[in-house]
C-alpha cells in the first residue's frame, strides 16, 4: 500500500510543489513520465545533457523482462561522455545494456531504428549543457525538425515531453518554436498542454504533447 | 489508508487527466484548493455562477469546529438564486450557516468584512453564467479590480485561483488582464503559474497565484 501512496504521491507532490514554487520543472516532467512509460518500453532522450533524464528513463523501462530500451542522443561528445559516466555510477550492468547512446543531433531522431518497437516517449530538455559551453545550445530549426520526427515515431498513448529554457540567447525563439509546433497538432490525435510560471519569465516552461 | 490514497489520488488524477485531456479545468482547480484550504478557513467564491465552486469550498471549510466561512459573490441575482437552490439541495443546515451570499460585483471584494479572519482563498470562475444570458459576462476592468482586492486580503499561504474562459467576446481581453496581473506580482511574495491547452485555443486556462 505504501508503494501505491508513494506512486500516487509522486506527481501529486511535484505538481503542487511546482505550482507553489518548490519544485523544478524537470521533477514535474519525470513524474508525468511515470504515468506514460511502462517496463519494457522503448523511449528516447533526445537531449542527454548530463544524463539525469536518461537515468530516470532507464529506471522506468528496466525490469525483469529485460526488454526496455533507452536511446540517448546528444550532438556534444562531452555530453555523452558525461552521461555515460553518470549512468555507469548509477546503473547495474543489466540496466546499462538497455541504453544506447548516439552522438547525433536530435533533428536526426527519425534515423534511430527502434528494433521495430514503437516509441512511447521522446524527452527534450532544451538549452545548453549544464557545466558545458553555454554558447552551444539547441537551435530552433533543429528542434523543430526533431519535434516533427518525434511526432512521426511516437505511438498512440505516448508522449513528447519538453522542458524549454527561455533564459539563453536562443531560448525565446526556441520556446516559440516548440509552442507553435504543439499548438499546430490536431486535437483529434494530440492533447498539448503548457505549464508556465507567470511572474518568473525566465523560468523553464513545460510543454507536454500526449498522443491519443 | 484509503482516505490517504483518495486524497493523494485527487490532484494526481485531475492533473494527469487535464494533461491528457480527460479532465476539466475546474476539476483541477478544486484539487489544488484541497492543498490550500483547511477546515475553519475563510474563503471567497468571487463568481458564484451556479454554485458548484461554492459547494466545493463549503465542503473544504466545514467541520466540527463550525468556524469556516464561505463568502459567495455574484452581480447577477439569477446566479445567487441558482447557487442558493443548489446549495440547499446539497448541504446540511449546519453547512448552510457557513455560507454568506452577496449580490455584489466581484470588484467590490475588498468590501467584504471577513469578521477579522484572514482569507485563505479567493476563487474566480470567469465568463458568463452557464445557462444564463451569454451577453452578461465578467469584464476585464472589474476583474482587474477584483484581483487587486483579492491580492490585498489574501493571507500568506493562501491562493487566488482563476479559471479563465477565452471563448466569449470579452474572454481574450479578460485572459490578458488576469495574465498581466499575475505576471506583475512580485516573485518575493507570490508564485504565479499557468496551465493551458496549446492546441485548443478556446479551452479554459488555469492561473494560480499562490502567496508565500
């Protein structure tokens, strides 16, 4: 029963915490993922960064079946090295086998071959690599291509999850790009929802695109 | 324990349901209120409408202490009659005594005398009276005055909760007014957060202003 409470408590705490300014946007995203991703699923971390999202995804798909798969993409080799190191410290050998790190721009998302499995979730954590070169950020145009690719590979019941940082130089334009993409998806097939802090204009924005 | 699960499950279900397009904005608002309002609190329903929000608020403040208070405001007498009738069918005599219905415009919010009690929550459900004359809607200017009044009477730890409908003629302007008000509140004292459907531009928008 306490597992149920913990599970139910997860998103609860994160959402309330976010609304009340106590939780980070990424914590909310992780909690939403728990309601979408199941053991054995195939998922994509389109922007590995330091690997925190990748780790959270592995924990969701890993299990006794050993069938889960996490594709982790990043155009920066520093990011993949950092992710690989972080995962190595945090995961078992068995869990590590579920991860495939790809030194690719997220706009090449459609080139991932998910072994004929459909993709349950594509996660984007946009902006620059924490601790890395802040001049290297995701770009609006590649992000738009990546979102289109994500939209084409995601299965019904799946989710495109984005955390968008508006504080970096390309951030505002990238935010507008993600928002325009989500706004343009058909209501017949997609539910697109935005969570945003209003009196902290530089706070990260959450945009979820849920495929019916 | 099942009470704990139900309680924790409340916002959980509503939030996930909202993100995934299965729940109404008002259901999410009610769930957030549960985390703010306690038995014995004084709260204000600034826009009674048909009384559904008023009822939800009475259920939150009512209890053995008998100290709770719900002020229900609406400028339309039809709305207060409808609210009174709805509450009469749904509440005990004891609970009814906690309610004070006021035939006033919500811009007069500051004129409510909360018996020296501080106010924990002010709820706005903007737009027109469901089933009433759709030409009579809340107006941007009175709503702005009402928000300012709400901001001045709400206690630390309290909440201004708004559900904004952008589909009626004044809706877009009213939405901009609420958003501008929330965006202008100091981050030192307020956390302001917006939940919005992106690919359904006429869907109601939730704006929460939580006072630290």
